[in-house]
C-alpha cells in the first residue's frame, strides 16, 4: 500500500518583497514550456524581467526557441509545500491536508 504524503507549507524568504516595495524594478519569473500540444508542460528555468512580456521574450531567447507554448509566472506567486517540512518537526507548520477525512481517490486492493 502506498502511504499518502504529508506536506506542509514551507516558509521562504521572498526576494520579490523588495521589488514590490519599489526597491528593485526587476522581478523573477518562473518559466514552463511545452513542445507539442499533447506534451505536459515542463519547468525550464527562471528569468528576471520587468513584466510578463519581457520575461516571455527573455525565456524564448534562452530556453524555448522551438516550444509551442511558454508560461511565465511571477516567482513571488509560487508557494511551496513539502513533505520534508513536516519531517523537520516544526510544530508550528500547518499541514496542507488535514490528517482526518477520507480521500476517495485512494483504494486498497
């Protein structure tokens, strides 16, 4: 039987907080790309740019020359949840999925 992963939110320093306050005009953007219409998107890297259009241009130049689709996402909008955060024994971290409740997608054979 496969054990359900217990993930907790990971508190991270946010380098984009300075950008939001106006201290730094550049922003980091996470880039995902897809080669074909039926392919899943894959993470390709990070770029720094003032806006989404500039991030798309930079990502295309660096990573995505032939890709069919490119996604740009502000790095500050991404939140990470990790099973490792729960293992650290941080009693203050809140589990992403509560222990109680049933999950209909899991079946024991």
